[in-house]
């Protein structure tokens, strides 16, 4: 058996982590063995949990980089039924290869992350994972300017700090493409 790869993408506040943890709960309810991983860089709410913006959380292991993830995975005595990785855009694109190898062990993999940075450009790692996924789930947020449920971009209020810059609503808002262009023209 080859594990199934599901990739959950969208802008900030689109419910990616919620969706990821919903799937994790389904495996737990079915008494399956799961593992939740997240990049060490994301300590917004917690160091040892994956936490949604609604503060639903599940215990997770913080991982520094893809190499550490590979070493950790290989060190496991018992392979899990599924692995859940949040904020995949923070890992380098060699994650694609590792995820592929993990599915070859029969482990299902769920990845969640931003598909685009605040410049409306793709995040490479997420894009590559989407390419090899069995299923891609594109989430939307409510546009924080016009209120329509068509927010597909993350707008950065102060465009400093680069594309790998962790933050919440003080830094980023979810917007639709029309409102994104409108905000950009006023910068
Ligand atoms: P993500 O992981 O995509 O950033 P989460 O799953 O952590 O998102 O959080 C989703 C929750 O964020 C929603 O259930 C809602 O309560 C809240 N939220 C805040 N702002 C928005 C918005 N603009 N659009 C949709 N949900 C929002
Ligand atoms: Mg999230």
C-alpha cells in the first residue's frame, strides 16, 4: 500500500490548520497512530502544539528542518498510520522527496501551508507538494476589506521583514484579489 498525500492550501485565516487537525482527529477516533509536525519557526501560539486561530490545539513536535524531520521519522520504532505537517511553506522544497518516501511506507501524509506569499507569488515547497499530491484542498478566507468569502491572498500591512516572516493580524490580513490590488495601489 502507498499512503495518500493530501495538501491543504490557502491564504492566512482560511482554515488550513483547522482542516488539518480535523483529519488528525478522524484518525485518532479510529484509533490510528498519528504524528503531528510543525516547523520550529512558528511559535505564535505554542511551542509544543499545533494551534488554530480558534485555539483548538493538538500536541505536535517542532522540527528545525527537513533533515531533522527525516532523521526523526527514521528513528521511529513504529511507523504511524498518518503524518500531519503544518506550515509546510517554512520547510525547503526537499520536503517533497521526503514526503514521497514516507507515503511509500504506506503512511498517509497531510500537509497544510500557504500556497502564496504576500507578494502573490507561489511558495515553492507548497507548489511542489501540490504537484505530487493525490488531493489538493484550496481553502478561502473572508476578505477582510470587502467581507466576501473569496479571500485567496495574504496582504502584508507593512511590507518589511521578507516572505518568511511569522505574524498574525497585526501583520497580515486575508483579502480577495480585487481588494489586494486596491490596497497595493494605495501603498
Ligand atoms: P489557517 O491555518 O488557514 O491560518 P486556522 O484554521 O488556524 O486558519 O483558523 C481558521 C479560523 O480563523 C476560522 O475558523 C475563523 O474563526 C478565523 N478567522 C479569522 N479571520 C478570518 C477570515 N478573514 N476569514 C475566515 N476565517 C477567519
Ligand atoms: Mg495555520
